[in-house]
């Protein structure tokens, strides 16, 4: 694995990023800084037939309001896949692909509804890691008390009232369509003494409680009474998240376990292999994938491809865009093919609702989703739906899957590999 160069103090043209020099191939997510305006970044299956998500439908039960009415209980989430089942002996595992979105705020650029529509058209489910701060008006920013940072501080911008309303509309639509609403926490502090990399488990708990509070009390904080409640109990729905700049996981995990979370998607520099648990939590990292034209690999996130193409510039000269768009698409598809044609490791792609470098990364993600949707055995799912599937599998089967290295095909095919008796062999 290439060493991760965490350039903690480096600031891109629009915000904080965990960046590296070209050649290392790894970087973290970047976000728009407040001075540039508010940012827009933002059930499982068996091995058999997949039922694509149907168009979003109103919940069947009369909503039961929770707290101030910001959220409500409406029954089981609609538009979910079939109940997951264990793989049969020797059965080929599905190829899971998870598209996820950090921040998940809508700022009038139409990216949130664009990808909701794309998912609907292709039977896909996704995970939206909502930043709690995106539901808190800037006029109420002093309600936010970030650990080791000044009251009201944030390294991402607060949204306007109009954009908070749009975000609420699309988060509601997303959940009804069967997507997962996770968390990207709040202020996105990546550098300095207040970085999330330094937070203690107790501070992570405080941050999570504030993030959930901003989601479950948006009506009180905004005074908006012309929008319906969010149709879910967030305290029960929230089972995982992704930390800012992929930092701080070690101290987050004890808190995640205490809160009953089921997974964390914060690891940087993971490999395309079947996952393991850490402290009882599924560790679902962004992964190193091929980067066409280079000998190194890049992390499977839009910002990381950008960091290696334009050295963190989000507004590079436009003559670069066609080539970079094609390179980003080829990179995503190369990562998919490597898993799909070999060890069938789940494939995780991270994104932001941003129009960096002319929106080329959004185009690359869309082209990738269109290219992989509908292929045999491919399941486009949320992280929550994926861990639903993991949790019903025979541990011995998962152990056999983990024996396969990156790009390694099972000797003798899947029937032989997953029917083999005895302890799993070591990775070659």
C-alpha cells in the first residue's frame, strides 16, 4: 500500500482537503470553505434475483410526530430490496457497489435531485452522509459547540434558508425512495489543534449528539412550518457515517459501538478486499483503485482524483476537462472490473455534490453507474443494505471470501472456492 501523506495544513482553492502530492495516489475529501459561499458537497440481498427499487411512494402509516415534529415515525422504510439470505454452498457472491455522498446538501445546483433521478432510473440505492450543520441556519450557529473549536465555527459554510429547505425536501425524498441517511457529522475540521483527528471518544459522542440534534430539531431551529417532517426516526435510522477528511476513526469506533452503529466508512486507503470488523463495527473503507496513465493507485473518491489531476485546484483551465473526465471514468470502471472479474469484493465510491472542474467528476460518477447497472450479479446498494447482507452470511463463508487478495480469482471457480471444507487458506 502506498503511504498516505496527510497534508493537514494544505488548503485548496475552495476548502480543506486531505491531499497528497501526485504519485502517492491517496487523498481525502475536500469541502468548500465558508468564504466561497455555502458548499454543496455534499436491505441487503441474497445471491439471487434483485428487485430494483420502485419509485418513491408515500409511507403507508399515518406519521407519528417525534419531538418538535422535525421527524416522524412512518413505519418500515419503503422501496427496500428483498430480504437478504445466506449464500448457498458454492454460489457466486453478488458484486456490491455503494455510491455514497459526503455532506448531502443541496445548494441550487441540482445535483441532489439529479442523482436521485439517476438512481431511480437504474434501480440503485445509495448512502447520503448528511452534515447536521446543513439543517442549522447561520443565524443560529452559536447553538453549535464543536469540540476544541470556537462556538459556531465551521470549516464548511452554513446553508441559506432556501437551501436548507431544498436539502430537507431531497433528504425526505431520498429516504422514501429507499436510500440511507447516514452522517458526515458537522463542522468538518481537518487541520490544526481542533482537527477531528485529535478528538476523544467523548468528543465524538458530543459531536454526534449535536449532529442528530440538528436533524431532529430543524423545525425549532429554522421556524419552518411549511414543510412536512422527515419520515424517519433518526435515532434508529442512523447506523453509520464517514468522518471529515477520513480522520479520527480510531477514537470514533468506541463511541460508534456504544451507540449501536453497525459500520463506519471513514478508513482511508483500503484495498479491494472483503471487509472485516473493528471493535464489532464493519470497517468499510474507501479503496485504492487503478489510475489510468499512472503506476500508482488513487482513492475511490472524486476529490482524490481531482487532487491528483489538478493539484487540488477546483477551477483548473477548462481545456483539461475532457481528458480528466475520461480518466476519472476509466479509473472508476477499472476498479469495478477488477473486483467484478476476480474476488467480487464490494466496491465503494465516495462523492460530493460539487461542480469541481466543470462538474467532470459528477459526469464520471453518472457514467460509471450507468455502465455497471444491470450487469449480472451487480447490486447497487446503500452501506446499510450491504451490512444487512453481511450479517446473515455464514462467518466461514466470509472468511473464505477474505482469503482472496486484490484482483485474485478463486482457484477452480466460485463453486470450488466456497464449497471447500476446512479452514480458509492464507492470502497468496
